[in-house]
C-alpha cells in the first residue's frame, strides 16, 4: 500500500451553485485536470474525488460536488448525491462567483449544525470585485473568506493557509489507534488469519495501519497466524504487552493466552479510532433485548463482492441468530448509503470503517442517537455472541 488510505485523509468538500468554478478550482489546486470543466451547467454529475498531499497539512481528499441549484429529475438525483457527500466532509469550501442567498445560506447553516468548518471561496475574482456590503453579508455567515481566481491560479496559497487554520482539531491531533496502549520496547502480537477473505499477496488495511502505529510507537510487532500463536508464545521469554486478533479467531487466540495477557481485536481498535467505543459498547447490549423478527441494519463502508462465507453477510447473521435464538432480518447498506429514516430498525451494525473517515462514522452515530436506535460494530457483536466481550475490552481503562 503506497498511498495514505482515504479514511485517514482530511475530506474537503467543494460546494456551491452550478458554474461557479468548483471543478476549475479543484483542477487548479491539484495541478491537473481531474474534473471536467464546461460552460454547460450541471457538468459535474457524480461526486468526483481526488487524493493529494496539501502542504503543510498532509494527505487530503477533495470531493467535487454537483451544483446545489441543480434542477430537473436528474438534477435532483445529483443534488441528493452531493448532500450525501456532506456527511463525510471534514471541511467545506463554499464557492461563489458573486451570488449569495438562500443556497449559500443553506450550506452555511448545515455546516454550523454539523460542526463542520467552512471557508467562503470567492472565485473568478479576476472578473468581478465584491462590494463591502456583499462581503458583510457573507462574513456574517462565514467569517473566513478567501479570494481566488482558478483560471489565473491566484489566491491558491492563501486558500491553502486557510485550510490549515480551519482544519478540525481532531485531524491535526489524530486520536491514537493503539499507541496509547503500548510503550517503547513492548512486544505486540498481531494474529492475522489467512483465509478466503484475505486479499492475495497483502494484508488488509486495518492490519497494515495497526502495524505501522506499533512501529511508530517504537514497539515490536510480531505477526503470526492463529495456528502458530501457541508456538510463538512458547518461544517468547516475556509475555507480550498486548495481543490484537482478527475477530473471527478470538476464541482460538484466547485459548492460547494466559489470562493476564491483555487482548483485543482490530475491529474494537477501529471502533474507538473511527467512532465512539463507549456508544458501540452500549449498543451491543441491545442484542439481549431484540424481539422476534427484529430488523438489523448492517453498514458496510466499502462496496465489495461478498464471498461464500462473508463476515458481514453470512457469519455474523449466523452467530447472532444462534446467540439470540430468534429469527432476525438483516438489511445491508454498502459504501456511503445510509437511510435517513432509521425507525424500522432495532439495531445498527457497523463494519470496522477502515475505508471511510471518522466524520462519516460519527455522523451515523449521531443520527442513531437522535432516533434512539442502538448502534455497535462487527467486532463487538462477535465478542458478545462468543462470550468474549469483557476479555477484548480489557486493555481499555474505561471498561476494565
């Protein structure tokens, strides 16, 4: 894996009316033609994404959206996709070329409601000069205003500086994935099964990211398959500080560990890193109160082709039916799909979210709380159904 994963990048959404120069601005920022530029309104249809390094901030992902004033049947569908992109946006460029009324106000209000920082980008400044009265109206809603010309490539450095000033604090001060649980010189064992779901020739993203953070913490990462764990434990002179396992083999792993060795799973680490572990732990106990024929919404952050024994679509439904002894109905949503109305569901079950960003996961948690629907994640329901919940939460002081 040669690039920073998308889920770790600052997501910057370009929002505004049609033909205000959002795509031109994106092309100017990245230095290449990523989005199609045309005088015809509504050229941008699906959300266009472009990863890049934005110095001095680091890795970002730009989301170029359709115009918020799009019209017609297709226009409304494009607008729907643009608004969905808002849910995973960390920072908004609200682009204008001289107009500012209910469209711009709606976006600014949404940013305020969701706690998303916003920068008003006055584009095409080579062709018009904003009056002071106009700027007063803009600054009353969006204090940070930057003037650019995408065509002349002027004002881009000022825009980059504004991004640094307005980037969310939790992006600049990334929460720990595992480094706060270990110290320099510690031995950390990572149990990685190689099964049908394992990609050919590489490890999966959560495993790669955990290994990298273990190394960054100056600790020792020992990677082993579950069948070799017992042999490894017999060779170690000292007990490992922490064992991190794939959720599917936690029972086998636990059988090979002394009870005083702390153990957790990749999925639980990601529940804390990408979401809110406390909320997910509260949500997993809803399993004990599910009625007959309960509906469970399963959220898969990536779109993938399910295999015969898929973890989210086959194994977890089987384990939960066995655990509850009840008929359960599972409804699946992949990628960025997320229903606005959660009332039909008794429980929401989220994947590890390695392919999406924290903003999107927290937005889903907030929506679930608002509608009073319990939400949890894959690793926690697997642990709960196998009697391992207390064991895999042992490294975390809040649950010890």
